[in-house]
C-alpha cells in the first residue's frame, strides 16, 4: 500500500523554542489505514495531527498528503479536503444540524439543493433520523448524537482523509463503544484514511489498524497492536498494562458461560 | 388648577413633533456613526492587546468628560475646521447644531459598543473558532459566520447601553444649537416652568425606554432565531424614524431663525421677535438656550438670523476689550466692529440689562450701603453669588480692581435661584441683572457703580449678514426698537418668572406687544 500521508522529520516547538511539542517525527499512514496516535497530555499528539491540515505550521520537516507537499497547498483548500472531528463535536450552536453538516459544501459553493440531499444521506450514514434532526439545534441533542453530527460534518465534502481529535473522549462508555464501532464501519465502507488522537490505549487497540505512541514530542513506537505488545519501551508496556489488566479482570468477572465468579480479586 | 389640567401640558405637546423629531434624528445619526466606527475598530483590536488597551482607554477617558462639556468642545473645534475648509476648499459647513451634536454623541456612544464587541468576540469558545478553521473557513468567513453571530447577544447589550446613553445625553445638545427634548428642560429650568422640565424628562425617558425595548426585541429575536421578534423590533425602530421624519419634511421652506441665549429675558424677546415676523407673514422659528459665544458665531455664519445681545457683553467677551467707554461711544465702536463681519447692529431696544451687585433693601439700609464703594469695606465678611459665567468675565475683574473687592466666599448658581438665595440670606450679595423682574419682587436694591467699572449693557438687536438689507424683516422688527424700556422689561421678566399658564415666553411676549401698542 502507498502512503497517503507521510510525515518526514517534522518538528514544531512553542514558546519561542522552549517547548518542543513535536520533535523530529517521521511516520507513514497508508491509504485506507486507521491510525491511532496515543499519548498523555503534552505528548504532542494533537499538534502532530493539526500539522496535517495546517492548523499549525511546522518549524522543520515536511508532510506529504497524497504525494503533494502540504505546505504548497492553500491551507483553506487543504482543510476543506480533509474531514476534521473534534471532541464534543465542535458544532456551531447558532446553526441547525443541517447547516452544521452542510457547512463545508456551502463554503465550496455547492448548490443548496445538492447540499440538502447530501445532508440527508449523511444523517442516514451516521444513523440519525433525517426528519427528526435536520432542523434541530445542537443544544437539543445528546452528546453522542452531537458527535454523530460532528462525524457527518467531517464527511460532508467527501474527503479521503479524516482527522479525529479525542472524538469519543467525553462520551459515556456505552455510547462511546457504539459510536466507535459505527465509525469504524464507515471508515471501511467509505475507504477512508483516518488519524485518531486518543489518550485511551484500549480504544486505540480496539479501533485502529495501527497504533503510534508519543511521549514528550517524540514517536516512541508504532505498529499493529500485536507488534506493539512486543515493544521493549517501558512506556509502551505501561500503556499496554491497563488494557491487559482490564481484559484479565473482565475475563474473570464475565466468564463466557455467563456465571460471574463470586468475590473476584480485590 | 391641578397639575393635570394645566394648559402648559398642551403647549408642551405642541412642540413635541419638532423637538422629538430632532432628538431622534440626532440620536440615531450619532448611534449609527458610533457603530460604524466602533465595530470595525473592535474587530481589528480583538487580537491586538496593545490596540485594544489603547482604544478602551481612550473611550473610557471620553466617557469621563461630562456630556455637556464634550458637546461644548466640539463646537469651537468644528468652527475652526469649517474656517479651514472654507480657506482651503472654498466650501464651508455649519459648525452649529446637528454636526457637533452628532460627532460628540457618536464619540460618547463608543465605549459600550467597543467594550462589548471585544468582550463578545473574545468570549467565543476557542474550540468553535478552531472548528471553523477546521471545516475550511477563511478568517473572514469565521468572523461573519461564527464569531459575530455568537457574540451578537453581548454586542447588542452594548448597543442598547449606548442607545440609552445617547438619547439621554442628546438633551444636552440644546446649548450648541441642536433642537432636542433638552429644549423643554433648558427652557423650563430658565423660566422656572417645571411642567416643561417634567415633560422633557418624561419624553426623553420614554424614548430611551422604547428604543431599548425594541433593540431588546431584536436581540432576543436573533438569539432565538425568531424572525417575528426581529421583524417587530426592526419595524418599531423604522416606525419611530418615519414618524419623526414626517414633520421635518412637512414644514420645509425658508424660515427666519430667531436665536435666544439661556435666560428668561432672551426667551421672551425671541418669542416677541418671532411673533412680529409671523405677523408680517414671514415664517419664523426660535432656537433657544444657546450659549453666549455660540450664539454670536451662529449669527455670523448665518445659522440663526436675528437675536438680541447686550453691548457690554459683546464689547468685553466677544471683542476682548478691557477698557470701558461711555455708552454712545461704545455703541458706535461696536457698530463698526460688527459691520466688518457683515453683522448689522439694527438698533437698541430701549433698556439695558447690566450686571449689577444687588442685595436686599432692608439689609442695605441697615448697613448703610448704597454703592459698591460702600460695600467694599464690608465685603470681607460677606458671600457673593453669580451666574455660571460672571466670575470669569472681565466685568468681575474690573469690579474687584476698581473697588478692591474681596469677599469671604463666592458661589456660582443658576441665575433664577440667585434672587431667592440673596433674599433668604443664604448669600449676602448677588451679581444680578438690572432688568430682572425679581429685583422688585424680592424688594432688592441695585448698588451704584460710581466708578463705571461695569460697561453699559444696552440690549441691541443684531441681524445676520444675509439679512442686513432685508427690508421686509427690518420693517417687521422696527417697531420693537426703542419700544422696550426698563420697567416694561422688568415687568415682563417678572411675569415670565411666574409658574402658571400666563408665564410662558409666548404669552409674556403677547402681553409685551399689547403694552407697547398702548404707549
């Protein structure tokens, strides 16, 4: 598979060079791949993602998007080509759901009738009832519904690439799980290339094809979950510790036959 | 007669279309100008802390300048600009009335709009501006489609505050020649016609509340995306504008504008002159409550056509003479000086309204004081009161120099309250006006000025340059010249100082005309 997004020795610092947010990171994301970038706060993972659609300009290195240096592409045009999902949906509170979803096509000058058709398609795609949600406002929706709208908005202009910044972080576990699965299905169905930022290793392992681990601006390790579990990096082991413990406890507490063990480990 | 069936309410109501219309026009023009300046500035300053600080600082300082002073400052400023424009481009403009009022009020309106627009824009959730960028908006699109709509409620609150301030402060534009609801308040205060004062306050309060509520309706309409609310609010504002513009169009045509300064006698004389002009078939209107120096410049530039001034005032204040000439000589000199500016000294009315030191008759007799010289010996233990300008006028300097006057204290007060104050003993001496009817009412005496420290103050009628040769106008006003002696003017002033239906300047002017006819 060819790399759709290629980070080459990319660096970015803030505060006049005192804070190195991203430090010499090189990474390929193949077409159709679902990459999760995992790290704690301050690891530089969000900065890395924002460099892709040029919400941030790098200090050094380059990023290629579909073979083209993204510094050579007009930033506004680039962003309209790349889907962008943020935590809590980032919906515009003064616009209806339909207006929120149709915003990027509108900016691209798509005729209103086409936008309306597209909005209905997208509502179907993210499994929201067309007639019921189209004309409502974001504050009338639940957190999960808002994030579904956020996903629909990101997909409105038919991008090949979707960037997601902690998309499901603020949702309750059930909603989060359902939404994660639904998005994963969409990713496959539409042949998207997705970069998802998360601090939750479990989520990363469950959704992504490949996981990249970042710490203090550096890329510590990357690979499939299986490859990562073989990593000798202590931090990677630490991150994998949580899902492992969770899996063991869950296995113990929820045996396949349905009878929960009494009084499990403390 | 109760407060409610007082005929003066009806009289006040008669002026409402004119006063309210002018008030609305000047307020809305100022608000529109203020918005047109503040909004772009606020948008430009929102991400620039230094500019933001500077803007808010300047706007705050402007806010601390009293409204009246700010309005008064714009008059000489524009006068100078108008002179420059005339010199450089050959086109002058009127520095009187509307323009200075609009500029000063616009400046006054800026702080709440600037502050709330900046606060509103900076208060937009950064996650949303980032989302706006993320979906591919340019910074202009982000501003128009996301930031401004979200900041609108806060901005509207600022605009509402501005509107209320401007409508309230616009009442102070009367002294610089802009007709407003302040005309009621200034005229009422000068002639002690409290019905007028109350009427003016109520009218401007109702107007401010109405505009505030309509803006509130628009604000909630925008917030709740209710086209009906926004529409009703906007319609209401448009209705106010149309209703107040209608009378302005209906009474077009050239009118003779009679000016009046800020005291009772001037209101009465202006009413008398405009009645004479109307009787001669010339449409006339009055501009009342003009400041002493504003009124002369207004006549010179043709913003008003005729008014009554006093020889000594022009001599000392307008032309800055420090010497005092005998009466006839001073008038002759004035006539020459005025004609250089194209102004016609049409003639004397027949009385003088000089500043004079005045005290209660009983007290003066008890202390054996007949003249200012007698007073000088006792001044050290006495308090003197004068009007707003007296103590900064050259006459005061002349008096203190000539007689060596040194009072224990000096106080400034509203002219109509001085007489009561000296009568009740709150102050010992006042700088009163010789033609004031209250001198007789309170049984006061005028102290002799043996050394002629105060120049003569003959009441003289001045005509604007374009009316110098206007025979029709001259013929209409000619009968007033030499026809008003001191007892008549005093009696008229006393009538006007009353507080009933016959004390309006118009009624007093009619009474005067009848008295003149009987002579």
